[in-house]
C-alpha cells in the first residue's frame, strides 16, 4: 500500500484558509469528511486551543481515525453521520455555531485501497461502493435492477460520460445473461463497448462510469446539496468554510451556494442597501484554487482537486 493514502490533499492551503477563524481559545472546527483523519490531525495540531467535531458515514474510517486522534483526548469528538446531518449533530452537542468547517469530498483513499470495497476500477472486487456498508443498495444492485433510461441518466449526469447509451446497452445485454457482481467484468465491458477514439483520451475508460455509480449509490450530490447550505448556516460570523471537490458537478454546487451567499439580495436601484439584503459571505478564493504541480507530482490523487473557501461576514436577518 503506498504512503500516498496518508497525504491529505492541499492540506497547508486548507489550514491557512481556516486559520484566522481558529486561533481563539474554544474555537470549534468541524471536519465533515473525517476519512483516515489526516486533515483532522493537522487541525488539532496546528490550532491547540481548538476543539474538533468530525463526521464520517464509514464505521471503519471512524475506528481507524479514532486510534489516530486518541492522543488529543477530549478535544476530538467523532460522530458516525453523513455530512448533511451536520445541523442535528451540532444540535446534539449543544453547538449552535462553529468557527471552521472543512469538507474534503474525495473518496477516502482507504476506500480506494481496500480491494473488497469495489470503488477502484484498477483491481477486481465486488461491486459494492457503499461508504456506509450497513445501509443502502450496492453498485451491483444499481447495475442489475435500474431501468436502462435511468442508467443512461446517471452515467451522463454524474459521470459526464458521452458514451452512456453504448455502455448501458452493453450492460443491459450482459446483465440479462448473468447479473453483475464484480468490477473486472464491468471494466472489460466498458472497454469493449467504446469506440477506439474514446479509449485514447483521459485515463481509464471505466473511470467515469465508476464515478457515476459511486455518486448514485451514496446519494452524494443530493447529500451535498443539503450539506453546504446548512454548513454555511452553522458558521458564526467570522467563521470560515473550505471545500475540496474533485469533479465539476460538486464544484459547481459549492460555487453556486457560495456565490448566492456573497451576492446582495437587494432589488436593483436602491441607493443604500439595507442590512437585510447585504451579502452573508465573503469569498476567500477567486474561482477555484488548484493544487500546485509539486503537490500533484507527490500525490497524484490531488490532481483533480478544486478548493473554494468563504467567510461568514454577517448573520442572516430574518
């Protein structure tokens, strides 16, 4: 197993972005995507006065990062939850407002590295892809039971796969002979159904289909659509949020929520904009920030990352 799994993406930049909000004693920072705990450990180390709340839907990730963060004792609170449950989690902990929030939306490197989870197309594994293996339907069930039209929609919307129709007709033909259970068969089928030109571009031809299945199985975009606005709501004034996304669909969603928060909602033509129409957020990034070439050379998983940040500048006015 390579040590690249332990390298959190754009770590320094995320810490610097959140820093102004996390230096005061008692500041609370939420890591919404704990994974193996790399970002969380760095946050607790760099901000010794801060308290951490960390969420993950994957029980194995919680167990492993629990061991890693044990030295920090009471400063770290780990919760088994999906990140759109953030308002309930904070409510239960009696924390109406927090100073920092971090999302790293990449699939945890642990999940990619554990062969039997079926996230990776580079090795044969059961087609599971559930981040929380105690609930929901697997990727195999999606492939074997969804109507063709629905599969095409998923591959197009979540994988941005131009050859969705071809791939789906091949899937439907094959699943009638024998249901899908393992990733190697799916990878081979995608390879065989693509025209030559499509195989020459952009890495493994199965990549987009696997991304689409993962997003569908875990309801990722729907979860994110609920999570980002409620995270912004949970920020205290002066609090900061940093979001790392890895494909254009996630990045677009984050961009829209931040842009809406940073815009004035006043009707046009007012000489003075009343408080209730003033922007709630100040953007901390111009567009999305990208990892440096050095970082990509050291950790290829950083390559698609896009970072956006925002600061809460005023309360919502009812």
